[in-house]
């Protein structure tokens, strides 16, 4: 792939290949809007899916696993070393594409709320 095409995508310039083009202000983001902060809530959401589909038996320690996997302490230490201010953790509930709200304060309720599941 020509480097100009890759660079264009990284900068939000999209050539659709059929004569149309688009400028996207929300193009590939690497650190703006706190996008790469290791949010514990996303780890908890993934763990709810493992629970829902029977890949995890019983109620897992959502907080413990998330803290062990995401290592916000390492991220914060690295950002402090380079003097980068970030938005920090966000534990607000998220309403997903299916309209169901995931509350990271009660992941087990979410994991067990679906009629279709393979809970064990």
C-alpha cells in the first residue's frame, strides 16, 4: 500500500476509491479524549461476556481481575514520567448498541441479565 494512503487514513483524509472523499475530524486517535487509558470498566465488560457464555464458571472477582489485567498504575506512572496529563479512570455506566446499559459497579447483574446465555 502506498504510504500516502496510509498517512491519509491516519490524518482523517478518506478517498473512497469511487470519486468520493471524506474528511473525518474523529479519525484515528492515539491519546486524545483519554482513549488509551486502561479503563477497568472495559475489562469488566469483557469478563461479563466470558461469564455470560460459560467461559468463566461462577461469579468472578471482576474488580480483582480488572486491576490485575489493566495495570492502571503502570500507565499512570509512565504518563507522569513524560508529564502527560490524562483524564483518568471513568466508571460511568455505558449504554451499548443493543440499548442495554452496562454498569461497571454491578457487572454480575449485567452478565446474568440476558435471556440467551450459557451461564455455569
